[in-house]
C-alpha cells in the first residue's frame, strides 16, 4: 500500500515576517525557508504507518521552484522512500495544487494521501479538502490525538455524549496499534489518532473539531489532513541525511500533468496589520461614555 | 557530616591533581592515614568542629609543603592564576565535591571557592547512554561553517583537485542553515578571498559595495567632532558576512564538501592516547527534565583523521581543548580579552543612504575607562549596519551594553540617518580583542584551531574575517600535507608565523592594550603608532585583568539610569530579540549551565548586583521574586543569541555556555 504525502516549502515559523516596501507581498529573499510544520506532522504519520507494516512505500511530493528540492531532501531524510518534484515558478494556489495532486494520483495510485491541514504562509486550509473533492475520496481532516485531560474546550461540554462514539470499530482483533499505548473500547481514556485497518480497507480518524473530538471511519482510498497534536515529528539524523542524497526524485512539470496554472485570483495589496494603539486610561465612567460616543463611535 | 569511604578516594584524587611533588605526597598520605585511623576508631563521635580542625590542619600542612616545594602545586589555592587560561575541564568533579562538603561553614570556604573546580554537568557531557552511537568517518571534520571553516574546507578540496587526491571533508554547523549564526560589522578586506577564490567577482559573490567614504567621529553628548580616520579602507567592501558565508557554503558544496547544518558538535572524542579523533553531536529530543521525548534521537559520532575547530570567538569546544592541552602556555600567550558587539540592520530613507559610507565613532555614551565605540556602514538596497561594541573588561557592573547602544542611536549626528527607517534584524556576538598577545598554540593532537576560536582579529582595523579565512586556508594546506605526505600538524604554527597574519597582528599589537591606561593615553598612543612607529617598537604591552575579574563590586558604583525605549529609534530587548529570529526547541535542558547553582544568589546578586541581567543582549538571565519574595535567577535559555558574553564576563566564571540542540539559535540572514 502506498502513501503519498504532500509537503510545502514555506517561510520558517520563527522568522519575523516583513512586508515588501511596494506592498506586493512578503519578503522571501534571504529569508529562512523550511518545511511547513503541519506537513512534517503528516510525513511523520505516514512514516509511522509504514513502520507498523501496513504500508509499503511513502512518496513525498512537493511543488514549486528548484529550491523546493531542499525541503524534499529533508523529507527524504526523515524517511520517505521516494520524492516527486513538480517544477513550477509561478504561484500555486490550493486549487492548482489539488489538480496536480489528482493527476499525480492517477499515475502513482496511492491508497492514502496525507497532507498538513494548512500551510503557515497562506493559512488556506483548502488543499486537502479540494483533493478529496476532485478525487471523490472520503476525507478525515484535522486528524489529532488530543488526550481528554488537555484544555481543549470541547471536552468540557461533551463529556459523555453518545454521538461521539459512532464509527468506533467494534472488533479489536484486526486493529493495528499505531502510536497508542492502550486501547480501551468505549471510554474517553485514550484517543487513537489515525488507525488503519488493512483487511477491512478502512481508516479511522479522530478529528479535532471545535466541539471536541469526532471520530470518522473512512473507506480507503482516502485523504487525511493532520493537525498539530497528532504526533511529534522525528529529527532527521545525520546518517539519514546522507542516505537521502541517493534516494530518487522524479521531476514533473504542470504541463506534463495537464494542469493549467491560470489563476482567477489576483493579489492586489499586502499590508501589515495596523499597529496597536496604546490603551488610554480613563478617569471616570462619564469620560468612557464620551470617548465611546465621540472617538470610537460605537454608541 | 562524616568522612565516608568515598571521601578518601576524593582526597587522593585531589592531592594527585594539585601536587606532584614528593614532599607533599608523603605529607598528604600521612594525613589521609591519620584521618582513616580516626574513622576506623569511631568517627561517629567526630563532631563538625573536630572535622573543621582536622581539615584546617590538613590544608595548612599542604599549603606549607606547597610553599617549599618547587612543583606547580605552588598555586594550590589559586589554581586559576590571572594569566593562565582557566583549567576548568581538567579539574575533577571529585575535587569539587570534596571542597564543598568539607568547608561549608568555615571562613576558608571562600578561599577554596576560588579554586577552579568544575562540576561537569552529568546529562550531556558524558555519553551517559549505554545506547551506542552511529559513527561516520571522514578524513577531515570541520566544526563550524563560518569564514574560517568554509575557507579551510574549500582549500582542502581545491588541493585535492589540483593534486589528484581524494579527501572526504565534512563541516558540521550548529545553526539551522549556513550563515544563520554569522554576524559581523562588516567592512571586508578581500585579501584572503583573492587568494582562495580569485574569480569571486565573476562568480557573483555578494561583495558589491566598495567603501566610498571613511569617517571617524569623537562624540560628546550633543556634538560629533571629526577626527582623521585611522583606517585605510580603500579597496575594501561593505558586506553582509552572513550573505558571504552562504555564498561560500554554496561554493564549498559545489566542490564536494559535505555541510550539515542543524547539527551541534557537543563533545570531543578522544582515543586511548589522548588524541582527538572527532566530535560527537548532541542527542536530540531530550526534555527539560532530562528524560527522552517521543522523538529522541541519539547523536552521532563524526570521526575525522584531522579535526579543525572553527567555532568562532570563545568556541565551547575550542575552550575545552585549550584548557586540556594547555595551549595558552604552550604558545606563550596571555589570556584572551573580548568585546561584545550588538548590531542592527536598518532599512533607511534612500535620500540619506550613501552606499559604501563607513563611519566609526568613539566617546559618548561610554566613559573614559570603558573601551568601545560604534560603527555605521551603508550597504546596498538602502540598508545600513549600525552597531555598538563594548570591551568586556568594563568595571561598572551596572553597565548595560545593549542600553548604551540604544542611547547612542539618539545622538543627533546618528539619528539623522535612522529617522524614517525600520529595523530589519538584530543580533549580538562577542569578538576577540586580545590580538597578537593572546594567540594560543593552535595545534593539538589530532587537529587544529582556526579562525576566531584562536583569535586573529586585528583590533585597530576592526577586521577579523580576512585573517580568519587565511588561517583556515593555512590549516587546510598543512592538513593536506599531514594526510597525504605524512607531515606534522605543528607546521600550522610555523605557517601562521610566516604568513601575513602574523605580520599584520604584530604591527597592531599595542593599540588595544594602550587603552588600559584610559581613553586619552590610548588615543595618544594610537596616533603615535599610526603615524610614527607603525609597530616598530621593541616592547609589547600586556593586557590588564581578565574580563571577568575586571568587574568591580557594585558598592563602588551607582546604578545607571537608562532612558526608556521610544519604539522608533530605540527598542526594548524583547522587540529586538524578535527581530533576530531566535528560536530554540523550548522543551530541552537549558544549555547554560551553572557550575555552582548557589553562586548567582550568593555572589552575583549581592556583590555585583547581577551583571548578567545587564550584559546579556537577549535577556536570558533575570532575577525574579519567588513565593518567599526572594530573588532567584531565572534562565530563559530559549532567548540565547549564542554570543558567549556570559561565559566570558561572569565574575566567578560560574556560567558555562554549552551548545543546545542543533538548529536552534538566531536566524541571521543579512547580518
């Protein structure tokens, strides 16, 4: 069984972002780039599934200019088996990425696509869902493994609602034990994240949603997008980085994949958020009302 | 408080370390036997007071015999003398435990506290895990992808191509990418680069702003007095060293050098003959409490037939090597002295921007006793580098170099450039000021120290890049000889002495030490040197006290009131820190180790008013009131800029900077 993971090269999360003086975008020259953190988590999940024996191969896909190869090599160093680089210098929006992925799927034929839930540069949160739509595959988004003891707001409201438990597999014996210590049926104790059942060709995903945790069971082939608390990505070790140099990377272009990069969106202007003004101390309620009326004009 | 069996071993080890003289040995064995007899005959009744008397007697005897003996044990109670480099790594942890246990209450504990004893922290310095590490072998291992390290790597590969040899070269770098930890003024003298890569202009090195003007001002609070410029910057360029190093890294990779950023060399590997055989990288994925996290990854051993240490100023491994092999004594060198440089890169109004303009200032806001000054260089793209350098042998513990920098920016002659501009990046790093007098013997069994880790910065010129690169190239040439022709690594010392580095540093040797006598004498001598003597005098001035010893007690000075940051020209530390793109994995053991965890609250705070809370440009050290309203030291290791100021300036040398997990630290790109 093959797993395809899509990874994106973005500005490193620790870098202070600056807007270009002409307001056409963000400064990306001489700025540190690295793999999108959610994509790291997606790749880690794919590697864990492969290490538990349920998948044979993990293929990492990235799209963009030639510098993306660095990110792809990092992915290979973490443990992916093969890489695919779709070379494109134009800006790729989520719909283009989704179309390219759909066409790649027809070539590679994976049973599972895992992506990060969103990229930290555009925060779109669209690609995974679009891919599932284009392929007509089921999707399990925001896969997470939050424990009940965390401060997730949903848990306080939804303690024992029976609706949360639909789709929990009843038969334990065929279950793979990925990334969890204990599985206790029907209780809140341990959440399972992403669990694959090879025989039944199903995958069960715990999704972290606003209300709490929703568990869905998807028939393979499926699309999963990963959220922050699913796993802790591994470090790429020095020996693995050296091995990654010899792993094969296949190159494609969007034209070869019959995808036209034509955008219906045009970015008009990028500006910094307005600077926060210092707070003003008022001396009485009357002054507050007066300021709300005349200055802020909210009453 | 009793002597235990293990104490005897400790005492024996301690004696073995301090005295190799027959007399002291005999006397000490006698004392040990005496104490042992005591114990076997019921030490349970021995009280604290009796212990004290015995110990006092014991130590007095030792002291007496050390006075009469001719051995090195003369330095019994002052194991770290002023001119020697610290022998931290040599003292055993056992000796530390011994002294701490014996003398908790006596007035002699302060005496013993001066004995340099290092408690080697247990977690990461030893390979505590029984899990074996992967080992990778290369011909040459270079620690640090900076100008020196990369020049050495490039030169090695060039020699290989020329002479048809094949040597595998690996460069490990603790920053997340090559250039991430590189920060420097920088007015670049291309002398070494012309020798290394003569085609640098055609190969599009990021060196394209020649120096167009060279100004030198003496500042008072409101005025700037123009002085004749002591620099000869014609033919030099204003660059961003981080960008140049990235370019060098790309060149090195083209030649076949393997560069691994994100891997921190945390320990040196030795073989049975005390020869260095390589380095070990950090274990990754250890939590704050020392336990292994989910993504724990054991470090690897990177072994090399030759190891070159190019860690930059006050490199952590280089300091250990210098201590272990006594390289300062071997080279007849004095201690190294340092300065702290704090820098910002601004994007300014293009009408005020003059590409290639170079400005240095002296004077305000520093006083006559403090050596330091500022620089303001105009790069390209309307960017300027502005920075402030303060020598770390300042005496006033209330001095805050960061705040002096912020104050400096408000000077009318300076603010005219900055108004209307924005800060792009911020950073800080210490630099060497010891010059010629402080160069240690740079060769050790199994390798050599190159670049600022040894210390080749030319202080009057304020340039160290060209000499660092040249030292890397010389080391590479000797290394090639060692690996291919069986030469001796000691040839590196000879090569240095015969090169233009030596010449240059020899001529420049008296400028900085002259300032020990004050600002005016220093300037006077500089003038004399520059116009008349030009290094041709028979004497070599010595350095003053070591930086950490120069700090006066707080009672001799009064606190300095610094103006509040206005958010336009001057900023507070958190805002500046954010601009340095600094980040560390927060869940890891703090990489700033206290040799004695009690010293901050018992010495630094009461005696010196906590200088580390002032000189650290990243606010790593803060004293926070705990539940009992007692001020306790809080170490925000995550903020660390890897500048090493704390390792240098802490009065009791209690803070040890060790390398954190690879990939952490600042993210400089235009510094």
